C-alpha cells in the first residue's frame, strides 16, 4: 500500500512540474502577455530574420511584439502587423527598421520616432520602412569587389 501511495505522489509531482513548464513556456512565447496595446502595420522589402513574437523596440526598450507577417500578393512585399504599448504614443512620421542585435544575434523591429505633432492611431500604417540587410549578400559583394 505504501508503494502505491508513493507512485501517486510521484505522479502528482510530475504532473505539477509539467503544468508549471507549460505555463512558463506560454509566458516566454508571449501567449500570456496579451496586455493592452494598439496595432500598427508596415510593409517591408525584406523582413528576413523576423517572425511572429519578435520584439519591437524603441531606444533598446521592448515596447511591443510582432503579431502577424504575410506576403502581399499585389506589391510582393512583406506586410507586418505589430502591437505597441498604449502608453507609447508614436508620431505619424515614425520610421521602422529591421535591425540586428549583432553579428550573431537575431533581428528585431526598431522604431525611430519622427517629430510630427500628430500620433498614429490604432490600425495605422507606418510608411517609412527599411528592410533587413543580408549579411551574406554584403560579404559576397565585398569578396567579389562589386560596387553595386
């Protein structure tokens, strides 16, 4: 009887650990972090290295996340939708750049605010964008001596 109680206790511990791990992974992936914010969109020539869940940063501080990426079949550009915290009001002449954390780091979406007195509304579109720069293509240009 004692062996059976031990098995039940160990099974309960394993189940509790699995549940805790699942909750932790949900928070890391951003599923639990559905705090309030407003949606913005931007269209990029290349959005290489950015996926759903990628950080949106302003001055190095995370202010949102990428929520959707889709190819626009009419323009052949990557349309990205991202959420920005409500307390961060961005001017309507804001620019968006795909930046890299370093040589081996991942990419993130960087916000460069403008100076307009008017702010972007929920569902607004940022027109001024700069896509990801491919390190491989830069190296190939350097090695080949191509000045294009």
